[in-house]
């Protein structure tokens, strides 16, 4: 992985962060900062439950051998990491025997009805994921899925088709699992949802999709070992965190725009948006994380990025080797005028789009652009990427002097909604 800040900032401007970075690095390592009971993710690529990992791999193989569809039922941190990984590693139309679909992440009646309809008479398994075990979207979807499954294959057979990831002891989902005897995996107490992709929350669905979760953890471990280094000018992860802070406080930017050039990475941006928004958007502080998928969005938001209010900077995530490639064919009449591109690969054209856009945004638009480049994105590199951003997020949030690991703001709408729905106690 390479971090290039030359289109974003003169790196010397970040030197003044060194003392803060050293102190915060120690806080993260020694678990002494705000929200310190949620720092289990820091060393998780080392300390994870090895037996559970083997069980996850075995169960995932069982699901792949015995079902046509896995429904991943969760919301927020209980699904975004898995989806980001599955789409990034496999693309949007993968050649995979087991189809993965997502439910429990919306109240949408149409989406819910259509998924249930699609599942009628199909061989599907369910992975329900909820740390609290009480999230309303997930619980409603799971009740519906469980009913459909039991109707299709009976209560006993359903027990072998339902896999739950939840708290070790508490919550309604855990109670139900105990009663029904479903296979369960643990989301540890000291790991919050948006930091949970390396736990069973991410690993089980990712393994079901056929990917190497040990390599994912190895990539995370490599990043963990590299980024506990307090020396700022040799630590790209902390440089990136300081850049974010500098953009907000000194450069008066209020939006960080995540940019990528492959639709299969859109869900990585969704994961990033949740990670940073829920961790930092508190006490009237923080950058708003937003995202675009280029070149698609060069034909929409691109206008604003180039020429609109100067409120944003870009963080571009570039993957040099695409999963697949296509060449432009010859056409004897050349009526579309494309023969100048004949035999050129779309990866080459995409690269030129990136280079042209970078120049336009930096030189004409005066938009600071940070560039994170990966040669390719396999399981190992993706594990590295996830860890890089999680660690950067902790550093960045502590620079803002807030607790990165709670989300008090998301409780308020829930209270109102429960009151309106007539839930007891609201
Ligand atoms: O990051 C978080 O903590 C949240 O996004 C949660 O993951 C999300 O609200 C789902 O919660 P739960 O796993 O309890 O269903």
C-alpha cells in the first residue's frame, strides 16, 4: 500500500502533530483513552479465537455445499464490512455457486417483500448478525426469514440452516439461539459493530462467499504490526489521520470525499462512511464522509467537486490491477469514432480517466487529493486496508478529543420511533 499526499498537503505541515500522535498511540496501545473498553479490535488479528475460526471455515464449507443462497441479515457494522469485502473481492456479478443477499438493513416494505418472494422455494441459509440482538430492522427481517425457512423445510432442518453472530451472553437473539440450538459465533464485548469486520461478523459471510479469511486476518495483522509505530513520518496510517485533522481544522474543509474507480468498491466507501461518521460525528465536530464512484459520478457530482463550494478534499483509493479486463474491439466503419482506442484495455482507459481527473481537480479545482494505492486487492490486502482505516479512525477521533466508539446520536431517532410504534417503556 502506498500513501501519496503530494497533491493534498506539504507533509512538513503535519510535523507539529508528532507529540499528539505519540500520546494517542500510547492511549490506543495501553487502552487508556475514551471508550477504552471498546479497543478489543486493536489486537484482534492476533488474539482472535482460533477454534472459532476453524469452526467458521467448516460451517462456511457446509453452507457452500448445501445451499444456493446465504441471506446475511444485519445492519450498520453488523453487515457493511462483510458486504464491502464480498463485493470488493468478487465483483458485482461473480461466478459463484452460493449467492449472497442482504436483508435486515432496512424497513423498506418493497425490498423486504421482494427478497422474501425471491427466496420462495429456494435453498437458503441465514446468517443473522446483531451484537445487541435487539436491532429492529434485523429482528423483523430475521423473524420473517425464519418463518419462511421453517415453512419451507420445517423447524428441525431450519436449525442447520441458521447461523447467528451475537453477544456471548445477552440479548434477545442469544436467548432465541439457546432455545433453538442454532450455531452461534461471538461478537466480543470489547469490539463495536463498525470495528468488527475481523470477527465472525465479517468472517463467516466472507468465508461463505469462498474467500480466504485467514489471509484477510494476516493482512490485518501486518497492518497492526506496522501502524503501532508512533513516529509520524514513518507511519502512513497516522499521517492520513493527521491530514484529515489538518483539513478540518486548518484548511476549513468539512467533507472528505472517498473516491474509487470500480463499482465493486462502492461498498468499501459505504463501510468507510459508517466508520468515520459514527465514530467522529459528535459534539458538533468531525468531517462529513461522503463518496463517489468515478467515472460514473464524474457525470453528476463531478461538476460540484470541480467547481462548487470549496468544502471538500478527496481520498482516492486506487487499485492498480483490476479483477477482470476488456479490450475495445476494432470496427471497420468506425462510425462511433472509437478506433483510436482499438485494442486498448478498459483498465488503461480508466487509468487515464483517473490521471486526467486528478489533474483537473488538483490544478483547476484546487481540491486537495490524497491517494492510497494498492497494486491489487486480494484478501490479504483488503485485511490490510480495513485495519489501516480502523486505526486511522481511532487516531483521527482522538485528535478531535471525542470517544470514537460510542454512537449516542443514533439513539435519539430510535426513542422517537419506538414511542410512535407504541413500544413498552417509550
Ligand atoms: O457500529 C455500530 O456499532 C452500529 O452500526 C451497529 O453495528 C448497528 O447499529 C447494528 O447493531 P447490532 O449489531 O446491535 O444489531
